[in-house]
């Protein structure tokens, strides 16, 4: 009897909220300039959720598009994993809320919190479920409303982030598939990128800084560049492959300079890196699945291509996935 041990991507989807905030709009709020933001980050605009729009709303839209592409019914899903740092509620998990929206009941559903690496973490967990036969059809979503934890008067952070969601449907298959996933964390860098308070750690004051993202950008930048090229090597080595075997780099979209630097170290042409950061800034766990969806839908990524997904973020966390699409 044949084994169905690979996780194969059968559908992808993305959703960006309607409202767009351009760099020029931000020039009116903080001491910044369109030129500075473009030059240092590559970002041109970001999408911001409406006041009544939640992370689950964005996740639902992205998931429906993935289901449509896969041409399957939601009832075929037997596991839902949502990666998010900005859940609708403390509980239930956003994955449970999403399950209810999709009108399916009974399958396991849970959230993963690994900030910008969340989607790669979720993909890795989903892959283990499929490999062991515990699941046959997994919905993996990265969805964020980072605008809710952004200090809109801090120029160091507010120009960098946006809202959005990306979804991927994985199905057990005899054909590859996810070839390997690699996930890591190092908690000692907590203070370089964090929100100082949360559910259990109460804010010490009423100040907005206690409830919003703080980042020592330059230090994070250096760590990101070094760590991402290290994990690319780890991933290729684990599969006995060379840099030339990669067709597409599908990276976390935080900063165009980081993406270009990683592509260069992998000896890829700039065109082989899927870049979407200019359109929606850093959407944390949503950025990798949104970039993947864009390049699949516009025909760049074709069946049989070799994809390297990778991400780095708060924690620090980092991870990668090598996929034969
Ligand atoms: O997704 C999780 C991982 N996150 C990342 O990977 C983000 C990593 N970090 C970065 O992308 C970059 O470090 C930033 C885009 C955040 C900053 O770029 P940078 O080239 O590292 O700039 P910097 O932090 O060294 O700051 C350079 C200057 C500073 O002014 P002085 O001290 O040189 O006078 C900043 O105050 O730029 C200033 N600055 C700004 N100026 C205009 C910082 N933010 C802004 C701004 N507009 N928005």
C-alpha cells in the first residue's frame, strides 16, 4: 500500500483589508518621509483593518480563497492552525473562531504564537501531523491586525507594520510536498523586539508604549540577516541540495534590504525572491503565505518548482521550509 506522507499545497489565499495608509499619509503623523521609508525598508504603503474588522475576519477571507483554489469543501479539513500574535480574544483561540466561521465542527483547532515566524512554525507543526497520519487536510493560516499593537506616534515602528492574512491548504500526498521544515528560537533577545505588557504581565502605567511594539531595529536587522542565511544553509544541507536548486525564495516581508541580502547570499537573482513588502509592509505571520499566494496566482511559481520559505521575528524565532511545489 502506498504511503501518503508528504504535505502537498493544494490551495492558497490572501486577504488585505481595504484601507490603505501610504508613506505620505504617515508623513502627516510623525517626523518621517516617504523617501526615508522607501530607502530603508522598501515599504510604500500598508493596509489597515477597519475598527470592526478582526484577525479572524481577515483569516476567514484568506481561507475561503484557499478553499476555492483547492476546490474542496471546508468539511474535508481535519486540522486548523492559525499563526497570530494579535488574536481576536484572549480565548477562544482564533483557530476555534475560524472553525466556527467555516461551519465545520469537531476537528482540532489551535493557535501558534511565534510572531513573524508563526506561519513557518504552523507549517512545520501541520507537516508533522500529516507525516504521522494524524491529519489528511490541514488549513494553515497566518493572520494579523498589527495595527492594534502599533504606536502610531512612534516613527521607529509605525512605518513598518500592516494588517493582512494568508492561508494554505495542505493535503496528504504521495507526491512531494514539504521536504523539510526547520524551526528555532532564542528567548534571550526578548527586549530587542516585544510588546512590554500583555494578558498576565500588566502594564505598569497607562502609557501607549506599554501596549505597543517596541523594537531596536538596527540590532534586529543584523540578527535577521545573519540568521536567515544560516537557516538557508541548514535547510539545503539537510536535503543534500545546493543553492542552485532553489527556484524561488519566499521570505518573510520585513525589509527589502534583508530580502535582497538573503537572496544575494543564496546566489539568487533579485527576481527569484518574491517581494510584496512594498504593498503591505510587515504583516508578521501573514507575510510568507501572502507572498506565496501572490507568486502562485500570478504564475511565477509552477508545479515542480523548489521553494525556500523563511522567516525571522520576535522571540527571537526563526524557521524555514523547503517545498517542492
Ligand atoms: O519582522 C521582524 C523582524 N524585523 C525586522 O527584521 C526589522 C529589522 N530592522 C529594520 O528593518 C531596520 O533596522 C529599520 C527599518 C527599522 C531601521 O533602519 P536602519 O537603517 O537600521 O536605521 P536606524 O535604526 O539605524 O536609524 C537610522 C536613523 C536614526 O536617526 P539618527 O540616530 O541616525 O539621527 C533614526 O532615528 O533613522 C532614524 N529613523 C527615522 N527617520 C525617519 C528611524 N525611523 C525613522 C523614520 N523616519 N520612520
